[in-house]
């Protein structure tokens, strides 16, 4: 039996593993990916697993709230472009509820409008990623936001 391995996939995997060495302060942390884009959820889940993080998925805001009720993640990757109660609505609800004060949130959107970015940050997102984004930007943002949250919690 012959195995065909995509060289780009191997190089990507190796480079993410190398970068993950720098993510060690947050290794094993949990990330909830909230998006209705199944492909994006799958790709982010793979990236986070390779980087040594635990991930779970929710496809709508109500599902994310149910998941968080049972097990609070360390970070929420929140797609603002979901139908119905969109990500901004969920972000507002989370920041208005004191139970989620310690939750790090990174908002994601296809919109490159400055108003979307500023609204998300004003409501309480810790960072913003414009889609499509580079995998290294995702890991860098996660590391930075989670280390900031850990530092803030220790100082409190």
C-alpha cells in the first residue's frame, strides 16, 4: 500500500509545530470556535490541535451559550458573520453577563469595514481577525490575548 502525503501539508504541520513551541504558556488551553462555516471550524480545529490546544465547535450563538454553561473555555473564537443572532449579539450578551468577564474573545469577520472592527472591540472583543486570515496571525492573536488575560487575572 502506498501513502501519498501532500508536501505542503507536511511543511505546514511542521511549521505550526515549530511555532507552537512558542505557545507553551497556553498549551492545553481550551478554545470554543463559534461559526456556521463548517470548513472554517474544521480548519481552525486542526490548527489548534496541532498547536497543542483543545478545541470544540458551536455553529450558532445559542449553542455556544449551552456549551459554555457546561464547560467554560479559556478563549472564544467568534465569527461575527453568523446568520440570525449574529456574533455581535452574542458578544454583547457575553460582555453584559458577569460570568463571562474572564473569557478571552477574538472576533472574526469577512468585513473589512473599520466600523465592524471598532464595534467588536468597543463591545468587548479582545482582538479582531479579518477573514481570510493567515494561520500564523491566528496563533499569534490567541497567544497574545490569552497571555494578556492570564496576566490580568494574576494582577487582580
